C-alpha cells in the first residue's frame, strides 16, 4: 500500500527535542515501511525521516490564511506526485481542502480538542464516504462525534524499542516532572507535592520564553529551583529522557487541563515508571489507578499518592505499556482502517 502522511509545519519529523506528535509520525513511518508499505511524508522543511517520498510545506504559519492556502495546494501536489492509496493527516484539517472532493480515501487524525462544528465544513466539501476521522483518545472522539460522522479512537504509543525498562530504582529515587513547563501541566503543584512529601523532584521540559507562561515560570516555578530538593533539568533529548524515566520513582505531572492524550505518560509506563496525575481528559484511558499509577486532586492527596508509590509494580507498568501502547499494535489498527477506507472508496 502507498500511504501519504502529513505532519504540521511546526517541528521537523523526527523532532530534535520536544515534539510528541512528530515522534508518533516518525515511528509510524518506520513501522509501516518495516511491513513493506511505501510511505510519503509532507512535513516541516528540514525533516530527516527516511521514507519513499518527502515534501516540505511552503508555509510555516499554522494560523495564517495565506500559508494555509499554500499548504493546501502543496498537499494536493504531493498527492499528485506520490499517488498514494490513502492520505493520512496529522496536520491541520484545512490542508486537506484541495483534495477533499476526490475519490481518494482521506483520514484525519486529531491530537487536539475539537467539535462537530469544526469538522462540518470539511464534510460538506468531501465526497461522501471518503473522509474518516480518528483521535488519539476516546475522550477526543466523543468531542467530535455526531450521528452522521464515525470516529475511531486509536491511542498514541510509546516507542518501546527506544525506552529502557528499569525494573527497580532506589527507595529514595526522585520524582520527575517531564513536560512543557507551563501552568496547564501543573509544575507548581508538582513542586508543592514533592515538598509536602519530603521527596526530591527533577523538573524537565521546555520552558516558555515570553508571554503569560514565561511570567508563570518566573513567579511560580523558578523561585523553587535549586532549593529543598527541587532540581532544574531543562529541555531534554530522547537519550536524556530515557535516562530520567529509568531513574525516577514516579512521573509526577498533575495536569490542570483536559489532556487529549499525553505521550509522556505512555513513555513513563514503558520505562516501568508509575504515573501520578489527575483524572482529566484521556488520563483515565492511560492510567489504571492502583495498578500503573494514582490519581490526585490536590497537594494533600498528591503527597499521599507519593507515599503509596511502593505499592505499584514497575514490571506491571511495563507490561501494560507493551500491551496497550506499543507501536506495533497502533500500526495494526491503522492498517486495518486504511484497508477499510480503501475498500469503501473502491466500492463507491
């Protein structure tokens, strides 16, 4: 099968630092090619992913109308040049505009919040039965579904082959906050919980450079760094992330928003590291409370959850990641969907 994938023009595929969705696209391409499929990619200029066909977006502003039009035309040209059996986009829905009326099957994968109103214009343009939607969680599927539109929940995955399993860590191993260091991820709460529990905390992730989130970092996070066991790590690459996940007692990211998925949570489980977070968004689909992690709502029960970490088996965490969040399982679900979409469009 010939499959054309699209990723937003924000980060290269694969990313050099932060970039969860770009990692998903990169690993998906590698898995598909291993199974003998020909894969094309249209992504940010400078992407180095190995595939049979590569094209770069001409516009790098995802909000600009002119760049959106340029990118829609670029995707149409990529379809003409690569001639795929199916188009699978992780990029902006608007980039599919020029190819929506065609008979070719198109799959739009959502990694962010949506609604029926957001997808309705595309459905009006698309030839009936040729546009299918997936989402990284059932939580996002529920947001987009309507009586006339089918959505498929296909979870994101952790590239388990690149994450080392750490079956045990010292009793005094630190906690780890690993995410974007901004208010919706709860780094201030993670610091408060670690201090209340009397545990060390590593804070790793990319920090905002300007705007309200930069002020949040300056006021709510930075004053605690380098004091009372709170250590600033900063942004990390894949190698360093692997090391950190294998050296900590638990991943502590007390999210303060409805997370669409959160790849870092699956990555933590792959390392055998339990997850301490809040039961919002897709987290109840990822974490099995009392088995692979614990949910919390405030600093007090967060500290109580930290004290319960020894009850959680790291081997069980790894096994759960292998069974539910492996690249192979995800790719098989996508391949089944590709085949169904191609067959449906052929019949029509």
